[in-house]
C-alpha cells in the first residue's frame, strides 16, 4: 500500500462549513469520495439536492433527517441512502459525527464559508 492510500484523520484539514458544521475530505477516487463530518448539536445542513448518490453512516450523535417526502430520526450506528437529485437536509441531534460517501465525486458545497 502506498502512503497516498492511507489517510490519517489527524492530518486532514478541518473545513468550517458554517453553522457548526465541520467537514474533512477523507478520500477521493475516480468515481467516489468520502467525507467526515463533525456537527454541533442543532447544526443544520439545509435542504438541498445534488446529482450524486449519497450513503451516510452516523458514528456518534444523530440526525433529524428530511429526505424526499420522509422525515426520520437517526442515531448512532444508523445509515442513510440519498438518491441523486432528491431534496434532503439534516439537523444534528447532539454532537454528531458521520461519514458520507458520494458517487460520482462531489466537489461543490454551495453553503460553505470557504
């Protein structure tokens, strides 16, 4: 395994997305990318869409998730799948940590402060 194939969490830049949302870009391949999120209690990622499919896993905390016409509460160990172009949004329940995988690669985050 090459060094570029190993990702050390402590070495990743923390990108302040605003509203208590911190993103770290874990990995990016040709067809997918992986993001790590830390979101403060009550932090919001407002309703949005994107052309990528999105898989997410809640490591700690939880989400009040709006996806399409559904509204669900997710906790530690739960996961979600967002189809392409479906409206969705998140509100963190407690200090929340999550991982998202996007395919194809997602590079645009219109709500970011950067």
